[in-house]
C-alpha cells in the first residue's frame, strides 16, 4: 500500500522504517534534513511538503510534537488534506488533546476523508521493535480498516471508542503514571531518610499494596531495578518534558470537562520544578531528585 508519513523523529523514524520493512511504499516529509536522510536510507521516497507526501497514498500517518503542528500539517495550503484523494484515511499517532482530534476528524469528513486518532505507548524501544500499543479512536469500521497498517508498527492495537478516545486513554494513563511515579519517589525517599534499606522497602512495596509499575518495573531509586533509567543516571526512557506535556494535556482536558484533577496538578508542578532545574531531558523518574537532593 502507498502510505504517506509525516514526522520522522525518535518515534516516527523507526515507525516509518517498520512500514517499509513490511513491504509498504512509504513517502515521507519532515522539516529535519537529518531525519529525512535516515528515512531515505531506510528505503522511503521523499516529498517536498505534506501535500506531496499524501499524493497517491491510501493512508497517511502523522507523528508530530503537538496539536498546533498537527493542525497546520493537515490543514495548510500545502498540507495533507490538500494532497489526499477522496476516501484516504489519516492516522494521527501524535499525543495531542482529544478536542483537536475531533475537530480534525470533522474537517477530514467534510473533504471526503477519514481521520482516526491512534496515540501510542511503548516509547522509542517499542517504536524500533514494532511492539507499540496503539490506542485507536474511530468507528468500528475505521478501526478494522487501520488495524493492518498499525500491526506493522505495533503489537497491541486497542479500539478505545469514537474519535478522540484514543487520546483520552493515553492522557488518563499518563496522568496516573506521573502520579504513581511521584508517589513512589516520595515514599522511597522518606524510607531512606528514616533508615530502611531501599532494596528492602521496594521489596515490601512490590509484594504489598503500594505496588505499581513505577515501583516494580521502573523504581526511581537507583540500583533497585537493573534495567530502569534510575540505575543509569536517569538517561534514556521517557523524558521529564514529555511527561510534563502529557500532564498539561490532562490538565487542559480536565478543565474543559469541568473535572478536578488535584493529584495531576501537584505532579505537574513537581515535573515542572525538575524541568526548570535543567533536568527536562532526564527520565521522569528523576523526580526523586527533588526529594533526595532537597
Ligand atoms: P520528536 O521531537 O523526536 O519528533 C518530532 C518530529 O516532527 C521531528 O523530526 C520534527 O522535525 C518533526 N516536525 C516538527 N514540526 C514539523 C512540521 N511542521 N512538519 C513536518 N515535520 C515536523 O518527537 P517524538 O519523540 O518522535 O514524539 C512524537 C509524538 O509522539 C509526540 O506527540 C510525543 O508526545 C509522542 N510520544 C512520544 C514518545 C516517546 O517516548 N518519545 C512516546 C509516546 C508518544
């Protein structure tokens, strides 16, 4: 199948490469010459603008930093919508707010196109290995039609409901992740300062009711989990600034739903403080440094 792909960053680059490996004809566009060259090396055709990347494609995938960029890449004069033939499906895998996804879906429908949101979890490792989880928002029929393409890039393809619900799932998951990580960091630091061996404390948590992915797989205290970023100086993993972006999306979504998000607001301030101290590029589990260094 002919596929257009826009946004070849840490996630999009390997995702596009996996589509090529699966036998699709992929035409790419990105503002970064380095990213474009890497895609060319992987076997992609290169377009001069999003409109050209969409020409002749049956599906267009976007993997971009934020909602404003998704809007402009889709709707600009040289954007994706302008290049699509009737009936083309646009899959947006960027993490953005659900409202923008719904607005883009309406705009696509008016032009005889289909738009589904399909944000991912699994990080850059999952993007490379083709084992991402896709959270898809769209009708049953749309979900069926995008699944074969998404299977080339991911392992778990989940239908969350109508358009926008993929983003809702992603935002709510990362809201609880940001909170449990901050809570685990707080408890591990308190335990350390009260004199318990952190390894013993983590063991108790992980066989008790304090257990979570943050305590068990990704413990923020260095040396507890060999494969966790905390054990390699908080490098790699999921950046603090990306967590901050997702908590900002959760806060905006909560405001628009007139729904309180107390814990999210506190977590957001913690990661904001970490970022303002120059650690925005460190893995988000470095939030423990606010307790251990303070
Ligand atoms: P990235 O910054 O590495 O890549 C973004 C790419 O978009 C860059 O190559 C950039 O040049 C390109 N770009 C920016 N503006 C553009 C434009 N107008 N036209 C064409 N290309 C443009 O980001 P990433 O880590 O690949 O993340 C992409 C999306 O996936 C984000 O929405 C992020 O929140 C989400 N996400 C990231 C991760 C992760 O672990 N990195 C995990 C899950 C979801």
